[in-house]
């Protein structure tokens, strides 16, 4: 398994204190990405599943307040063949697991059974616009959202809000999300930031991406009107 970063954080990428692994490589190319240094499949360093498992086991005492291990990226699911057995082993060790994903993997339903806490990005409801910005369409992301709603598995949807990209029609997001059973789903808005800009080494393409407080309030109000639960982490 190839990893370009790891570290502990509290309650940001799943519940409690968590050891977060950033897996190398991503199938999308979001121009606002804050992890541009990890998008290449060659980024970082190779570890065996056993090495990571041993590390997680040795950290068990640190997983307080319902914590555990989170896999993010890049896009963690592009290393599905390693991720699946690792998650199985972590579950055998009774370690809480979380996955943060862009939602594009057809394997997600198989991983879901081994993931205690799922965080999934949803960047745009429109296929063409999503493709234009990220290189990948919405079809599989919607399938995964709908599947997770149908199974009743917990789901945490993160929506990055970027001026000029996806902030025009909050009701289109809300209408789509609320047409499925969202009893176990929560939504979080991530206002645009430029924390990872320097990692693009002069190739950063988003201009005027910051949103106003009014836009954020409009999204919150619209989602509440549609009965969707909003959280902040
Ligand atoms: S899906 Fe995530 S990791 Fe991949 S390019 Fe987009 S923001 Fe970056």
C-alpha cells in the first residue's frame, strides 16, 4: 500500500482520536485540491499491509473517545486490493475504521461492510460540470450515495463550496439528497480555502473561489427546509 502522509487528529475524519493514513493517488483532478502532492500514484512510500496493521495495533491505546483508523488520500479506494484485506484485519482486531472517499469507486458497497464511519465527498450534482472540473462524472457517486442510503449505513457527506463552481443552486443539491432515505446521513459544508495552494507549484487554477457568509447560510437554510441534517467538524 502506498502512503504519502499519516498522523493523528481528533474528530475531524471520523469520531474520536484517529490515526489517519493518506493513500497515494487519485482518479480525480479537482483544481481546488489541498493534497496536490499526493495525487500521483507514485507519491509517498510503499508499506506492506502487515506493517500498517502492526502500527495500528501498537496505537490501540491512542484510539480514545471512539477513535480508530481513517483512510483518506488522495483517493483511498484506488488501492482497493490492499485496502480490503487491511480493513478486514482491522475489524478482526476490533479497531474502529473510517474511510474518506470521493465516492467514485464501484467497490464502495463491498468496503462499506468493513467501514464503521463513511465520509463521502459530493462536489456537484451535474454530471457535465463535475466532469469538466474533476475529469470524472457523477454516475457512480450517485449510485454509492443511493446504495448507502438504502442499506441504512451511517453516511457523512461533505460538500466543498466553491464560488463559481457549485454555489448557484443549493436547492438542486437538497432536492437530490432528500429524494432518498437520509435517516442515517449527515451533511457538512466545507467553505473554499486555499490551504494547499502552494503544493500546486504555480499551477493553481481557481480564482475568486471564496464564498460569502450569505452563500453558506443559504445552503444551510435550504438543506434544513428539505429536512437534511447538517453538522460541522
Ligand atoms: S477527489 Fe479529493 S484528493 Fe482527489 S483531486 Fe479531488 S480533492 Fe483532491
